[in-house]
């Protein structure tokens, strides 16, 4: 467990079954409404979003980011802490 994934998220966003660009777009919209320091947990099964677009966007915005791949379930839990 990492620093963010060990904390209780303030909000959870389920984008399972959605493909690019929806996971990123929905993550952006949700984060915009959150307060600084709050954590968003995103459930995502789109590899391009989980491994590329969402981490790059989070880094560019200055948010803390952590990804946990759940091999047995076939999806990622992405944790974004708003800057």
C-alpha cells in the first residue's frame, strides 16, 4: 500500500467499461469540484487511461498520483490527491 492508497478517499469515481477519453474527462470534472488535499479514487479498466493519460494529466496539474493494479480483478485503482 502506498501513501495515497492507504488513506480513505473522499470520493470514488467508477469509470469501469469506459474508454478514452471518458475516464480522464470524468476524473478532471470530479477533481475540479473537490477541495485541495482531498483524494479521489478512480476505478478504471482502460489501460491507456490508467497508465498514460490520467497519470500525465495529474503530474502536469501538480496533483499527487498513485496507481494500484489489481491483476486478479482486471482493473486499476487510481488515487489522485488534489494539489
